[in-house]
């Protein structure tokens, strides 16, 4: 029992904030941000624009791309860490906004920046069990709501946005989500976490060290499990946290730079939306072609990390 990708969509808020804009908001410089992170700009949602608003637009675009309607979807899984409401889930709110009447189940996954890999893991399990026909996977975050403007080391790193992918049951096990692995280490949670008053606490250098070793670890696990090497993979789409982390991880895995998708310069770190948004961007700009094999490693607060292998 397998699955295949039948549609994608994304949404980025209209407001683009570049590094020079940030220079006016916090004690930083374009030069520092570009050198340490590779980021040049990010999108920030309006005050009245919610995670549900962004997720709904991305979902509607994915439905249009797939040529189906919301009632054709029989499960929605949303990766998000920044929902405005503790309940109900962003997933059910998106179904409500889109006018679903088929009573499909929906739930959110809180895996921080690895959230979309956790969501892919769940979707693969449901397809493998033959339990669902069409699953919509959404990654949506309003990270700007969590920015502590008195902490320049985290204030410059994040952006907002949403992406959606639709997978359909298929008899082929070599298309769609082929394999996934997800892991966590709660003993390291203090390294990177949110606070009750919605701020981000992060030990940057320690987080960096973990990211450059754990993302390749997960990617290697997936390649070994699938019996493939870097040569067989068309693209690596890493979690877009920092250009130096992306390049160092890819180097450890033996991937040439041409095979690495980079959107961190345009979107910054959009956490649980990052990989889904990046893939949509790559399709829209004809960078990744349908049918190619994509390796998808991610890392985030938790600590959580993991990877997926997807034939798109
Ligand atoms: C955050 C990060 C870019 C900082 O880079 P770094 O090279 O580790 O920098 P440090 O934290 O050691 O700080 C170096 C200096 O830059 C300064 N600095 C920090 N943020 C700054 C900013 N926005 N602008 C200018 N200077 C800044 C620090 O104060 C420090 O100055 P000092 O040497 O005078 O004390 C880097 O640690 C990183 O990317 N970590 C991983 C973050 C991440 O990806 N998190 C999400 C995971 S999902």
C-alpha cells in the first residue's frame, strides 16, 4: 500500500521584511545576518492574520492544483507550533473554513521545526495501513508572534508562511512518501524552547552543533534503509534553519551544492512550514520536477529530528 503526491500549494504573507528593515528594529546588520545565516528576507503576517488564515489559503491552492474539492480529502494533518488557539486544532478549523461536509478527521502535530516530517510519518503510516484515501498535510507557522525583540540572536531568524501537500492512496510503494524516520531527545529540551509568554529561548551555538550532526544522521538512516546513496537522490530539501547548517550537513552526506534546495534566503526559518513551503517554491519555480526523488531531513526544538524520502 503506497501513496502519491497529487497537489501542492503555499501562502506567504504580503509583508516582506529584509535585513535592512531589521537593522531598524534590533541591534544587528545585514552583513552579520547574511554571514551567519544566509538569510536576506522573510515574510511577516499581519497582526490580524492567523495560522488558520495562512493554512487555509495554502490548502485551497493545493486543492486547486490537485483538481479536487475539500470533500475528497479524508484526513488533514497540520504541522504547527504557533496556533493562536489551544483548541480546536488548526486542522479542523481549516476544514470548517473550506466548507467540508464529509466529517473528515483532522489533527495538529507539534514537532516544532521537525513537525512536517512527523506529519509525513503519520500520513505514511495511515496509507500503509490502508486506512485513508487522500491526506492533506499542511505546515503553517506565525513565528513572528514568538519573536523577542530584546534578543537579537533569535529575533532575526524566523519568518511566517504556510504550505500544503496532498497525497493519495496508490498501489505503488515507490512514489509519494516512500520512507520516514522521526526521533526525539527530550533531555535536551532546554536548548531551544518556547516560553508561556510566547518567546523563543535558544542556545544558538549548541543548537547549531546538534543540527549539523542530527540532520545527516537521519538522512543517512533513510538512505541506508532504502538501499540508496546520495547519487540516487535528485534533491535534498533540508529544514531551512540556516544556510551554514544546510551546507555543512549536505557536505557530510556527500551531496554536491547543486542538489540542495535553499529557500532560507527568502523565507528565513518558518519552522513546521519550512519543508512544505520549500517544496512548493521549488515546484512553482521549476527547480524540482515531478517524479524526482527528494530527501527531506529536519531538526528542531524538542529536540526532535527526522527525515523523509519522497518521490514527488
Ligand atoms: C544563531 C546563530 C546564527 C548565531 O551565530 P553564532 O556564530 O553561533 O554566534 P554567537 O551566538 O556565538 O554570537 C556571536 C556574536 O554575535 C552577536 N550576535 C548575536 N546575534 C546577533 C545579531 N542578530 N546581529 C549582530 N550580532 C549578533 C553575539 O552577541 C556575539 O557577540 P559577542 O561575540 O560580542 O558576544 C547560530 O548559532 C545558529 O544558527 N544556531 C542555530 C540556530 C537554529 O538554526 N535554530 C533553529 C533550529 S530549528
